[in-house]
């Protein structure tokens, strides 16, 4: 999924500071629908829209500075006893230039798609908002944005209906959002925050809103307009029960690669997900034998010569209610560590100034556990079951500040355990300054399984982790400084903490220009970083300067030079590098192209020597028709030692999707991963070749995000270590059906 990138873009780009009169603007009264029905067909001719609250005053916040928009937009908002409705009429002087191909849910981008919608702060806390956006072809995008640190996350999906139509003067969209998809304070909330938004990508990416957004403030949601009049809303007692069934047939070699292929019997599975809202601001989730399989394979990343574990984002529905509450400065919660739950239950909600989430799940095991250290992370197989519990309570105070307490526990069979607890806070000192901090303490008894990892010998560990961050931002200047301290015995088995046994600091300063001409925003910056072991030995030292700029053709350019020193215990190596990012739009067919990577010195960590190398990542989005989209991804990394090529690692991925309409699509993914090594240059035995080639074909029919039918085929071929040949290692036919019953 691609992020629309609204919240992050606006924090960085923003708009001019509000004057006192605008800041004190009176709330807008949202007029209830008079009873006439609204048909969600993309046509705003229904009589009820004539009585809706109308938004005709819009401002361009990017690239302009709260100026009159170049195109006209009119928004409408109304509600009845079950739904919130919004309509957008987007005028366009050249309708043939509207960019809006058909695509799957959430597959939109701010640099390539015309879209519009609503963002709602239903709790009126000035921190968290729900995004509901729709393109000119009716493709939906939903997300949650959180100013307190996690930013915009499109992992959650919601029940809502929308439609759009392109016409001779632009396009129109309308949507209906059930109040059961939102979390708010009772049947008669006092105020909500609300803003309407339009994205218009042409020679540049133009963003327009119904409220001014200050460039010199440290928040996005806090600038929403206030609305009143929301009365008689549902008070809760909504339930969704979504049973599922899956079937698959697996084939694999009988006795390893190259042996005859055996097809196993068809396997089946079933389970149930339940969501109940006892009140309007509380959700209870339960799942039995949940289907946490991935319908789409994760995008591969090159991990050759990487010392620390790589983060993969969460996509599984059970974990996504109130996902912003799982986000803390120290990533002590990473729900993908629960690899195969038998069951799970959680509750999430808010009462007054308190927000909370509590989760418990039994995990069958499988997958890998991160074993962190100061110099790198290893992995151990999780060959045992465990009971996981996670809880966080957050208390808001002042103007968008909060303090919270986090507790996590992992109790494994055999008596092993990991328990983590501690507070965190965020204090906003006005509109320009923010202080964030967290302190955690862990108690651990490792499994007594030295056959899986040397560290797992039943030993007891106890340690702390601490983080502090200060940020100052204004329209032209920004400054950051942070400090970290991780004891070598700190562990977070429910989280993602791949490095411990170190302390360090990071600082960055930047200045932003708003030139006229090709670039509309130009930021220069410099930053430095220092890390050392708990004993005072150098781990890492960095100094870097560069610039980032937005320009014509929806382009973004970032260049920086860096000099760093890195320890590969006990040797210290100095590196000089150039880092680059270049992104731009080309045409309607070649929608967007991106290049990023680095070139310069690199350490051969495995053999403890310095070399020269590069990393080149390329992505492109092709749209030959409004129904067909092809995504191309390529990654290439190499390392030379004394002018000889030590290794070449590469990833290529093709993702082609043909979307018939908003409910039906077929998709093909082909992904190749390969690493070739010169064994004569290694100081220990290695495979000359490694990697795999995977292919997946999927057909889908979706009424909503939980009422779906999938059927597909996938196979995997692995590279032999000596010859580099591809031999089939796995083949699977699969199908899934799920239906969401709502009450």
C-alpha cells in the first residue's frame, strides 16, 4: 500500500501562520439531513445535498502559502442517525488531465492521483484524525493520522461507501461513513475537528484545504476547523462478526531441492473475528484461530551485509484498532512478533482525557526472535508457544500534551518470560517546541534452549532503555536533538529493538527557503550522530550536510554527503559517501519514477575490512490504461574489496494489477532475489549463490475490507548454492472467503 502522505507532507510544508481572528473562528454548524435519502452514486443532485453544510472557502497550502487556489472546489457535509456524509465538487479547467485510474483500496499517491475527502478529529483532542479520501474513479483511501508521533498510517481499514464521476467540468464524489466506524464521545458530542481536502497533481502537487495550516506550528490536526450540531448519534452497541474459511494445496520436493515433487492433501482452516462497540468510544476485538496469512507477499529488501534486523510494517486487521496507541519512541511493541496466534482479545477506547488499549494473545510460535547486541542482531527460532500481553494508558493534559504508561509481557512455555514497563510523555510548549521522552525497564528469564541460541541458557537479565527528544520548528528554521541509552541486558520480546548496549545522541538543524521558479521549497540541513558502548567505546560517529527540494513535475530531490566512523569490534573504519534521492512524474503512462541510494565506502562486516560499494534502488509506476497498473521495483547493491567484487545482491519485483471496478481485480507478482559471492575473497565458507524467484497470481472480489473472496496460485524456486540454478521448492493453490455480518 502507498501512503497518501498528507500529515507528514503538511507538517513539513504546511501553510502560513493563522492570525488571531482566524484562530478564534467560530465553529461551523453541521446541518442534519432533512430526511431525504442520499444515493451514493457520485452524483450530487440528490435534494439532501441542497440542505447540507456548504464549504466554499478553500486555501492552497502547497506549494502556495494559504493563497487563493488555482481551481474551484465546493464541499458538503451532513449527517443522519446512522451516517456521516460528505460530497466534493472538484472543478477542473481541463477535465481530460484528471489523473485517476482504477486501483485497489488504498492504492493511491499524492503525486499521481486526483482525490478529495474529509479528515475528522472525532475526539476533538487536536491530535488524532480519521482520513476518508476518494479518487475521481472511486478508489478509496482510509487511514489514521496522529500528531503525537506515529504520523499517518493507512494500515487500518474502515467500513464506508463512496462513488465518484468525471464530468465535463471536473469530477464529483460523495461518501457515506457509518458512525460505527468512528470513535467519539457519546451520542451528543460537543465539538469535532473537521477539514476537507483536495489533491490536484499537475505540473506540481497542489494541496487545498478548508482551513489555513500554519507552517510554523508543530501539528496538523490541531488546525482543523471546529464543527458543532452533531446530535442524536448512535451511542454504541454495534457488532461485526466475520467468519472465514481457507483452503490450500501445497506441493514441495520430497527430499530437498532437485528431488521429485509431492502434492499434499488439500488443507482447510476456519476462524472468526469479532468486533463489538459497547459504547461509541470503545471497541472490543476477539479472534479465534485468526487468519493472519498475507494475501500479498511482503516487498523484499536487500539484507546482505546488514548488521541489524529490518523492520516490516504490520498489516493484519486484529492489531489495527487504535494502532497509534502502540506507537512509542522506543519501539517496545511490534505486533508482528506474534507469528501464529491461536486466539486473541483486546479492548481499545477513550474516556475523558484517558485513552487505552489492552491486548492478550496466545502464540503458537514459529518465526524468529531478535537477539540484540551493540554490534548487530542475530535471530533464534521461536520453537515454543507463549502468552503475550500488551497494555498502554495515555492521559492527555494541557494543549495536545500527554503522559502514558506502557506494559508488555511475554510468558513462554518452560517458565521463560520477558516483562517491560515504563512511562513516556510528550510536552508541547506552544506551537513551536516539543519535548518527548520515554524510560523503560525490562526483566527477562531466557528460555533454557541453548540448542536454539547460546544466549538462551535460562539466564536472568534486567536492564533499562531511555529516550529523550527536543524539536523546535518554525516557518523557516528547524532544530532537533535526541539522546538514547540502552542497557546491554534490555530486551523487548514483544517489540522491535535490534540494538542494545549503547548510548548516543543525534542533532539536526535545517533552514527552508521558498524560491520562485523550478523549486518551490528548498531545505538545507546538517546533522551529526554519536554512539558508544556502555563502556565508552566508539560505535558510530557521523557528520552530514545536504539539501532537499520540491519542484516542478511533482519532483523531490535530496542530496547529502556524509563522513562517518563505524566500529566492527574492535576495528574502527572511516567512510565517505554520497546519498541521493530523485523522484519525479513523467507522463500519464509513466506515472512516477524514483531513484535513491548511496555510493562510496562500505565496511565488509563479515570479513572486517574496508571496501567500496553502492546501493541503487529504482521504482516506477506505469499506467498503460485506466484499468492496468504496473509497479516496477529494483534494488542493486555491491561491494568491492581491493578492486575485486565481493558480492552483488539484487532484488527485482514486478506487480501488475488489472482492476475491473471498485470490487474486482486480478494481480500478478513476480519477485526475484539473488546474491552472488566470490568465495575466494571470504575468510570463511559461504555459498557462492543464494536467492529465490517467486510468483503469485491472485483474483479478488471485495464487497468491503472484510467481505472478500480470494483465489490464487503461487510458487517459489530457490537458487542452488553451487550452480546458481533455480529449482522449484514450493507450489500452492489457495482460496479464502470471509463475510462480515453487521448488527
